[in-house]
């Protein structure tokens, strides 16, 4: 009987430990369309990691040829964008991807993608867990009242 209780306790504790994709919540995300003549879009969002530390290892999207994780640095008055191998997600912390900072760059965005649509991104974490998210698409040309219908 002792072993049965121990086994049940181990199973319960193991099942309460969230894997990466279950411990990370995504909010306030969107994809910013490229300006006319360009084919690279950017994705921004807030990632809240409620579990153990992990990294966002890769991102993919069927509407782009590739997706890279990028950071911005300021050096000698010059802002430089740099491709990163991964995005660290410290335990119980929030990481914000925003213009002028960390972001995801979508290359060769399908020209059929339009403002008001949603695109699906696949996030793969360092523990090999996968999270599928849908982000709204917006354009810099969308006005403040683009969502109001009269």
C-alpha cells in the first residue's frame, strides 16, 4: 500500500509539472505587415513564462518562407538588428517582443496576407514542446477607427 501511495504521489506531481508550451502564455500579439514593396513582416507579443526557465528555440509560419528571432541593440548611437539563435524565457517572468526590441521577423510573407486576417505561428521551445498561436495582422496604414463599423 505504501508503494501505491508513493506511485500515485509521483504521478500526480509529474502531471502537475507543465511543459514549456503549457507554461507560456501569449498575449497582445500581432503581425505588422511590411510597407509596400517589402516582403518582411514583424511579429510582436508578450510571453509570460509561469514554469521553469526555457528558451524559444524556433518559430515557423506557413505564410512565410522563414521566421527568425531578432533583437535590437543600440551601439554608438546606431540601432542594429541582429538574428538570435533563441529567445530566453526566464522562470516566472514576462518577455515583451515590441518594436525597437525583441521581435520575430517573417521573411517572404505571402502577398495574399491582408490586414484584418489572422496568421498561425508555431513556437518550438527548448524542451521540444510546440505551441500554435494565431495572431491578427495589421498594417501601419490602418487608422485608429479601422475596427469601427458604421
